[in-house]
């Protein structure tokens, strides 16, 4: 057997966790190469007599980014190596995923009572957002009029339902102005030293196919504060944080979090009995019903869906109201549930129509649905409840203010 066939045979026997480990290892090795290059460039800048602070700042940011991403990848690799602790995480099926846009971070700075001093140093800040092994870094910003503003826009995709995005703020103080002549003369006879902390890293250079060891500079950025972004922050604006007691930041941050897309992993179809209520009488018809994503479609026959014919009834879950009614009083059919939606109407036509609490130009419309057996009833109601609850949490329901309407 030739070496190529041997490799192909070996790779075919790898499990999914092994394949993921190899992919993560390649990414980490590439980050280590990049980190080594940034460290060498930074050391060159630091040892120069007239070092340029702007180049040092860029090199420090690249080194920080590589360091954070390397730690995220190492953490993921550790999870793969501990199947007993993390097996449930990887086996768990995530039903719904979405993407969000995060932008315009604004931190308030506490007012200082001290008189401003002529300082040759400047504080620079950078913001890091991480989710899993995904990392987003902001542009470098400075405090202006007691506010620290990041105008960057970050798009985070494939977020699970209960996502948690870690936001970390780092700062670096650099000398950006020249010393006075008196200070230059005073420091002329002082011996210049460069106290730089280093760490050893081991990695494989994929270009050289060699295992290497390098001494890497530790990033000079210091950690200021940390907080989490969750789905509760969607469309909320201000977020309360817990900075350290000695921090100059106030205990809140303004940030815009908006949903780009929510993918509901729902694909359910089958026969149900569809009820239409006129006055006090409900008439029932056998229908083929399909739920795909947010679209609830009703057909006369399964072939209508197969040949992509127009449904005889269609409900977009975005216009549904919570909670889902799972028990209907005085209904002759057991295993009946009710889907409530808002229908536009300029006036209430009869006594049975109820105007919504917040939207007076919409009336409540009810759809009665009956399942043949307990298994189908549980399957449909649980899927609908899960979808509607997720859409409510992600602020994707149009009548979110009216979801307590009966």
C-alpha cells in the first residue's frame, strides 16, 4: 500500500471529533505562526531608539488578537479531549439558530476631580467579541469627552438559541508625545532596558513541515472589564455591567443588538382536522398541514404540497399570539389546540371579534386544529410552542405586546 492510500485509509477511519481536532490544530498552528511574526515585529519596534508608537500599537493589537484566538481554539480542543464532560454538548441537536448585528458600543467614563495634566502618554482601547472559536476585534479607539465609542459593526452568525457572546475590553498606554528637553537631558545617562514578558509556544509550521518552539512576547494590553451579550439584549439598548471598583467606567454600556435572521429548524407535516368557527358552531375538515420554518400551510391533499401548489390556508408564525391554547373548553373533539393570530381590520364586525390590546386596527383570529392521536397532538403542540417561544425571545413576533390576549 502506497503512502497516499495509507493516509486516505487512516483519515476515513477518523471520527467526527478527530476530524474537528485536526481542523482546529491546523488553525491553531497558523495562528501561532502569525503570533510569532507579530512578536518578532513588535520586538524589533521596541528595541529601536526612536520607536514609532503607531507601529507598536498595530503590532500589539495583532499579537493580542492572535493570543485570544489561540486560547479559544485551545479551549475547544480541550473540550474534544474530554468526551465524558462534553459529550452531551456535541450530541445535543440545536433546533434553532440565528444571526445578529452588534454595533455602536458606548461606554461612559466617570468624571475626574483632578486637574488635567500635560501627559505624553495616551490610553488606547480595543474591544473583543468571542463566541465559540469565532473572534471579532474592533478598531482602536480613544476616550473623547468622557465617552469611549466603538463605531464598529459586528455580524455574528450560527448563534444557538441560548447564546452568550463574551465581550472584553482591553487598554494599552503608549507614549505618543516627545519628552521636554529637560526630561531628555535627565534621562540621557540612564540605562535603557526593555522588560518584556515572554511565553513559550509549540506548534507545527505547515509550510516547513517542522515542529517549532518560539518565545512569544506577552501582549501589553491589559484587561479592563468583561460582560456577556445574550438574547435578552436584543433591541434593549442599555446593558448593565459590573466593572471593578477601581475602574473608571460606569456600570452600563449602550449597544445596538438587532436580529438579522432566525432559522427555525422545523419540518413537520401530516393530516390534521381543521376547524372553522362561525358564530358558535365549529365545522371540521380533514386537511394536510405542513410547518416549515415560520410558515404554517394547509392543503387539501399531500400532493398539493409535493407539486408546490398554493395552500388553501397559510399562517405566518410571526403574526401569532402567545400562549398557544392547548385545551379548548366545550369542544367535542379531544386533542384540539388553537393558534391565535392578528388580522387587520378597521372595525369590529361582530361580537366574537376582539380587538388587540395594543393594535386597535387588528382583531384576534382563531384557528382550531385537532390531532388524531396523543402522539400527533404532543408532536405538533411542542413544536409550535418551541418555535413561538424562540421567536418571542428573539423579538420576532409582530404582536409581542399582545401575547397575553385571551
